[in-house]
C-alpha cells in the first residue's frame, strides 16, 4: 500500500520578516503562528498522514512554506530554484529529506526559477503558474523532468497573486476551485468551480472526501459541504498575513510505497 507522508518545517524566529508581494505588510505574532502550525501538523496526523519534519533554517523567514522548495511527481522529487533569492538556502534540507524517503532527486538549474506553489497537479496534468516566482526556463526544465514520466504540463499565467496555488487548487474529482477575481483565466481548466472567498480556493486533499481548508473561508466550506465534501478547518491567520495558505505549509507525498 502507498504510504501518506507530509514534509513540514517548523516556523523560524524571523517569520515576521517573511516576504510579501501582493498584500500590505501586517504584524505577525510568531508565537501564535507556531501554535497554528502545530495544530495544522496535528490535523495532518489525525487524518492518517505521517509527518516528516525538515531541518529548520532559522535565517530564512519563509522556510515554513516548505511546498515551494520541491515538486513531487510519482516517486521523483524536483528540487526547485526559488525565484526569491533569499529563499534558495531553504532547498538543501528538503533535498536531504526527500532523498531519505527514497525519492529519485532532480534539480532546477540556473537561470531557471521555479517554486512549488506554482505547480498544481490534477491527475497527470501539471498546471504551472508563470508569474513573479517561476520563469519560462523553470517551466521548460519541469517539463523535461516530468513529461517522460507521463505528465502533461500546461502553463497558466499568474498576475494578481503570488503563486498559482494562491489562486486555485483542485477537488478530488479534478474540479479546480478558485475565487474569480484572482484567477487569470478560469477557462484554461476543464472544470472550474467559483468560490466566494479568496482563501476558499485553497484545499488540501486529506483523503476519504476530507478537505483541509483555512478557517477564513467559512462560506466556501459550507458550499463544498453541500456538494458532499467534508471540510476540516484550521486557523492559519498568521501565515495568511505572509501570503501563505494551507497548501504551502506541507508537501504531500502519496506515491511512495512502504
């Protein structure tokens, strides 16, 4: 049976200095953020995920957003090259962690930039956001790494939010969900469900119909519950101040076999 593992990384002491691009900076309560992170990790564990804690990088304020450092497809880990230069030291610990899980490890090389938050997997289709953090060379290198394994890569413009997955994610049946004002081209997705809140566009598939979602999207949670899903809400308000969402606080690895 495939194991369900999730890479996570504890918030560092400089979290409040994290980068903000599309929002105004607000004060971050680091102590509260740690409590919220621990509750998030506890929720993953409660739903059958084994969490693997990546070595902290205390000098990198954004390191808690571990999703940006690696893209998983089948048993291959593609170590990214973040578009924000200050985030590049974050990748070493993640490389060690995925190698320890038995993954085949590949890398994004200069001049390419790619951040994991720009990659949305829907079955074997990989939607890749082209915005401020991922460039054309990054998309080309991702395509070269994963298309031979059966992936189909589709490039999606991103202009109003930090990453593609800041705008859209996908439900278990492949329907893409997002808040229309921050989605550049909803028509690029075969099935698109508009949701009433920006943070409602962020779901993590926990399994068995359960969706990990931010507590800041109660209307969307109600909508998805009416459609037969089971929302599991967590408060991540301190990370939302830094353009974070439920997806970027972990890397879910489903296709490794124990």
